[in-house]
């Protein structure tokens, strides 16, 4: 009876991990019989920490709104696209985020830029860091709408506080003057304080032209390229390769 009350109290205190662990200990007395009080208490505390850590990661992933649920463990290093395993392993440590650096992933369509970007973002969430994913054109559209309904300052502030801002498909559409100014404000807020991850079909050397206005392009790229890690992918589309493999498998069947 006392144990039931203890479990109920733990749940009321929102110590769900400890409550679950205590229930497990009571259900498996022989497994924990030889453990000391300190050891059993340590198991309860560890379970609570794990429970909270897992919940935090789940919340961060939900808020990130990643396009792909890309797991770092599933990355294909065998495809000949110029992905350096050692360099990417270093990025997966998330040290670049703590150092407020940026990551720029460029390459042709289908080489896995978005997947790699989402994998790094996923790993950042696992490390307890906040992430927001946007297709660049949709972020610019959201900013334009926010200008009209009075939410612009709030949205900019939210972006400025986010540890990692992912901008997918950078440079595909011509920018207006207002969009260039918005991008500059975002980069100014984040420079040296937060990290930005960009994927683009355009090589970095063409970004200046894609932005349009020379003065604003200089200002935006100066903040974006400073302390950036560049992944230049190449080769045929992975979608095409996998499609060919599937066709061969079907013929063999």
C-alpha cells in the first residue's frame, strides 16, 4: 500500500521516470534484491534523467519541423558524391554549433543535401539544441506575411534565439529588395551568436549573383561565409541510382 502511494506521489510530482523505475523494481524484486539502497536510488534517478532527456529531444524534434526524419546512423557514405566521412563525423559532434559556425551544403539535385542537413539538425536536437527548418522560399513568404500582420518582430526574435536555423533550397528564386533586407536582418542577428545551415544547388561562388543587390549581397555573405564549414557534393542523383538498382532487382526476380 505504501509503495502504491509513493508511486502515485512521484507521478503527481511529475517524476514519471522514477515512478516507472520503482514499479519495475517492485515487479522484479529478485533482480534488485542484492542492490544497496544507494544503488537502487541511483537507478531511479538515472531513469528520471533518461526520461526527461528523451522527452526534451522529442519536443525539440517536433518544434524543428524537419522535412525528413534523417538519422545520422543511416547516412550512406558509399555513394560517390564527395562526402568526407571524417569531416561529417566532426560536424555530428555539434561542436560547430557551440562555436557559432555555419554549415553550407552544395551540390546537384538528388545528391542528398536535404537529408544530410536534416541529419545534422536531428543530431543537434539529440544534443539538446533548438532547431528550425525552413524551405528558404517559404521562410521569405512567412516573413512577408508577418510584415503585414504585425508579427515580424516576434518572428525575427524567435529565429534569433534558435540555435540552428536550417534554410533548404537556398538561391532558387530571385529575391526582392524586401527579402534581401529580411535575410540581412536574420544573418545580422545570428552572426557570431547562433548557427545557420544552408543547402543549395548553386555553388557558393554564385550566391552573390543570386542575391542580386551587390551591397546587400556583400553584407549577407560576409556574415554567412565567416567561420563556415563547406560540403561540396557531386555526382549523379542518388534517386536515379536507387531507381536503377530497384529495376535490376525486379528483373532478377
